């Protein structure tokens, strides 16, 4: 399966994968990039910046930005569903940088500190590929904080 964010750039990235493999693309709304609200397309401001958006503990809910804990829950719920439903299949996800952070944490655990410095290191680069394998004994849930 190839599950793809509905955003144009993800669909464009997925098309060659689909062409080469012969596997059709399935649009998956839950893989859409994190909503950056009023900050979408803008540079950092003195009163608001990317470091604030990636502070899991503070979970800022400002400027109509999707709170980071909401992003993690959205992606964890999606991954719970597909790892169960498609446990015997290979699934390709084509998504975005912010979404890659909870995916990495789901399969490899949350960093000891969940802030900008630690989460930014987990972010996929453009067109980077990572392979994950679901291990039954190793399910990493979001810690309630």
C-alpha cells in the first residue's frame, strides 16, 4: 500500500513510487502536515517561533496552530490502526516533516526531552526514506504528561 498526504507535494512525491511499483496511491487525510495556523508561510516572529511550536511539555495552543500533542495523538491513532489492519503488509507513507516526528517516536520511543532540539533531529529531510518495523513487545505510547 502507498498511503499519501492529500497535499500536492506529497502526491507528487508518491507518483513515481506508484509508477515503479504498480501500486495505486491512496490519499490518507490523517497524514496531512501539521497545521501551522496564522504562522503558515511566515518567518519566526519575536513573540512566536518554531521552538515554541515543538515544545511538547508546554503544548502551545496559539495562533490557530495544531498543538503538538494533538499532532502526536492523530498520528499515533493512525499508526495503531494501520499496524493492526495491515500487520502482514508493507505500507509506504508519504507525508511531511512535522508528521515524521511522531512516526519516529511511535516506532523508536520518545526522546528523554521532547523539545525543539530533540524533535527537530527526528525530522525527515525532503525525500528521505526511513524503514520501520512493528515489534509487538515494543509499542511506544504517548506518555500522559
